[in-house]
C-alpha cells in the first residue's frame, strides 16, 4: 500500500455530493489537500465521478469541488481524490488545511496520516 505523502486530518464536515445518477449527502471524516474520506448512506462505487459541496466551519459558502473521483469504497465509506478545483476553492482549502495544521500542532485536531 502506498504511504501518504500529504497530511490527512480527522474532521466531521457535512458534504453534499452529486453525479452519475447519484445525489445525496454525508460526512467528510478525513480531509487533505488532495482528497477526502466520506461516510454516506449512498452506496458509491470506485470509479464514480462526483461534484462535492463541503461545509467548512464558520463559512457561509460551501467549498466546491468540481470533480472528485472515488478511488476506493468499502460499505458506506469511500475515498475521493480531488481532480478539479477552481483556483479560489483550492486557496480556501489550503487556508483551512493550514488552520488544521496549526491546531494539530497545538493539540486541537487529530492527525491521521
């Protein structure tokens, strides 16, 4: 198994997802600058392409991921790789990850990867 070269953080963020006959929601349980892990009532297959709206804490507008690919799926949990994000959305994600790093260094968030 490949070792991650980027940090993944344990979070609990509401997410809505849509694409290829799928529309639903769930909870982002792991987040990095390259992708996320989602727990959902939707049964999603590996290889599925989705658009995501992730609700970041304290922010009115959700983070929009134009295209994410499901890389693995196990039951109601699946891992997504962010394939296409607009530049401003990528910058928002980077700022949020930076805040998670600062909190992890201070003991606030659990680092999972």
